[in-house]
C-alpha cells in the first residue's frame, strides 16, 4: 500500500468516503502515480498563466485563490479546505494554462500527479467526472450569487454573510473553527480593516462568535444568531 492510499485511509470519515467514492473506478496505476507533498504556509504551488501540467488534491490544511491582475494588489477571493481537486477545471474545459494562483495559508498536505496521467482515467470515469461537474457548477453559481449580494449589502452585513457562509461550508458536528486574519476579511468582504475590527468585536460581545486571536469559532447557536442578523435583509431567510 503506497503513502497516498494510507493518507486517504487516515482521513476523517466524511473526507475518506468522498475520496473512496471519487476513486472507486480508478486503476491501481493511478493511485501509484500520486506523490505526497507536505507544504509550509504561504507556499505558491499553482501560478496563473503557467502550463496546467499537474493535478493537486488537498487532503489537509487550507489554500487561498489569489487575484494578481491588478498592479500592486493581491486579492484573496476564495478559501479552500479539504477535499479539493485543483487543476481539474482546466482539464475539463481544455485549458492549457492555470487560471488561478493558489497559495497555502497553513501547513498542508496534497497529492500530486500529472494532468496527462490523471486525465487518462478521469475523462472516462463517469462517477468522478459527474462529481467534479457538480462541484464546479455549484462553485460558479455560488460565486455569481455572492457577488450580486455584496453589491447590494452594506459593509457590516457583508461580514455577517461571510461568517454565515463560513459555518455552512465548514461546520462539523455543530461547530466551525477557522483562522481568518483581518486581511482575509477585508479581501473577502470588500470592507475596510477598521470595519472588520469593529464588527468582529461587536459580534463577540453579542455572543455571535468566539475568538482566539484571529481563529474564529462559531457554534450552531451562534450560527442562528448570525442568521437572525441577516433575516431583515434577505428574503431567502424567511420561513
């Protein structure tokens, strides 16, 4: 048994079952082709515009997608947590270059294999292809809906929405715990650092979040409080 398979078997139940389903039809030679990469924080492993020659799978840690097209500005527009497959969108859309720069935001473990090797299997496996189509489609829809909301909401309400979505995406067993710096919030919500600091302090005082530095915890009860703050603004929260 190779190291990649051993790591998958040691994942928590939800992530392990997802990858076991994803690779149910994968041949042995594909699993043998994966390299295990242990990356430090702040390591750029995919750069926009470079040849899309490899596929990466995030098993542990966290990654941010960065926008660098505006001079002298870096914008982190989405954060990824396990399990994510990077490079597969370019494969599906027959793009020869990566379309996004990806950087680790904490120590991370990823699997890596060549696009050629991965594609030889992936393009003929209906189950894995369908799972990726669903994930990519859901991501694109969510991004479009989020952008429209951010145009219409005030700065403080954008922060509520970031926290609300954070819990929805990453909560496990009724609790979500993530590190998000002031810079992360500023870039994600499109508000000033002053607004972020003031709003998070207010939410902590109201018992809507718990903070340890920039590590934020949200329980199910706190999630309901944040939802309540958004109910007056968004129709989708009406019962």
